[in-house]
C-alpha cells in the first residue's frame, strides 16, 4: 500500500510596532539608541533573511508532517523550530547587537487520531535589551527582561488539508500569523506593554504555569496598509488611548479626522446593529472625510485601544475615495445580511 506524506505549517512573527512602548522604557526608542520595528512583509519569502536583518524579535515556525495509508494516519512528526532575533543598539556611530535568550521550545505530544493530528508549539525567550524593573528588595532595581512568546496549534488532516490557531501569546509585542504559503492571515489584536513588563516572567509564562490567551484580528487591506504608512511616516500624528467601552466616533455626528488603529479591537455599529469588528491596521473615518463630514457608523472599543489621528488633507484624496467606496459596499452588504 502506497504511503502519502503531507506537510503543513503556520508561523508567528513577533515585532515591536511604533508607539507600543510606555513609560520610561520608551526613552531609548525615542532618542534613537534602539528602534521600533518596521512591519514585517505581507508574505514570508526567507525567514532566515528576516532574522539576519533584524526584522523580528522572535518567530514561531510550527511545521509538521503526517503519513497516510488507506485513509489512515500511520506516522507524524514535528519539523519546525523557534527563531530568536537580536536587538540593535546604537551608541554614537557604533551599532551593537544584543542577542536575545531563547527558552526551550515547548512541544506537547501531538493529539493523534486516525483522521487528523493536532500539533502545538510554544516558542519564546527574553528580549535582547534588558529594561529596568523595580523589585521590593535590595538592590530595588533588577535588569531582567520580560519573556515574549507565542503558542501555535496546527491540525493536519488525512486528506492533506490543515488549519491553525493562535492558542496563546504574551501581551507584548505584536504577533503576526502566516499560513503554509507564507501569507499574512491574522494578527494579535491587543498589545499591552505595561501588563507584559510587570507580569510576563517567572511563573507567569508557559515555562512556568501560565499561557496568556490572545485576541485575534483580521488583516487590513493593501490600501489601508498604504495609508497607514502615510499616517505614521508623515507629520507626527496625534496618538490617543481609549479604554474598553469608549466610543471613537458616533454615527450622525460631524467629523472629518482619519484614524489608524494602532492597537485594540473595535465594534462597528450602523443604526444600532453590530456589522463588523476591526483591529490593528484598520484605517477609519474616510467616508465622513470624503462624503460630507458626517460619521456613518459608531466605533466602540471592546478592549483598551490606541489610535493615531490625522487630518484628511495629509493623505492621498484618491486613496481615501477608493477606501470609502469599498467600505460603502461592504457596509451595505453587512446591513442587508
């Protein structure tokens, strides 16, 4: 009987987005000693090159195979691993790379049945640049970085199909998820530097006794990604923080500002009906900007959130018009359904 081998994968890339650091820890980023990260690419072509060029802090590459005979799975195994990056620190003209410390990859025994196998892998470590942490004993300050991680699951079926999950992740930094073909398909919806800084070490990690659940958001459009680059790359935008339950804009009110969601999740409500949920990377407010200055939907934060605000005249008018047309069609379809 012939044996058929199927392989699949899912990869998480963890990186530090602009404006994600809070408190005194952001000073080295603001003065240029170290850096926020450029957003990873929309498709992974060469994970090794991304690591060597300092494009991520860590990557969880979960790869696995199954072998099938007569419709039954007869063998299976892990093929992937974790990858830890390094932090580049600039002191004057010199650039020094601080390697991170990778913790052992965690791989529970796969959950194997006759028709599918579920693989789980946790990857993480300590970031390359320690930050000062107050402790309630001498010397009262400890230079020991918190731990960042992701936990992925991949189920491979006997027919060769597969699906993945972001089971858990550290509250910081941002985690982007790529499918078997290397395409960006999901991202973590919330970054909480303060919670990560204060809690994510020792027992409060998968290497202790705890894994933090992750909020997952969809991927923004290519047009939104183009506009977000203009928003963050031009004149410094106004950054605002919202608490869970706060309203960003209200349907029927006047307004023309454009917002880029940097972090957090929002419900979109039209005529009191929930029609969508959006997260980091989404650009909103474009319809009011190009259609008369009246908000066409209410956006309510379902988590703590941060947004960047700019005036519409700072962005390409044609791009805003195209986004508004697309959203009008999507909004109508959502309301009708």
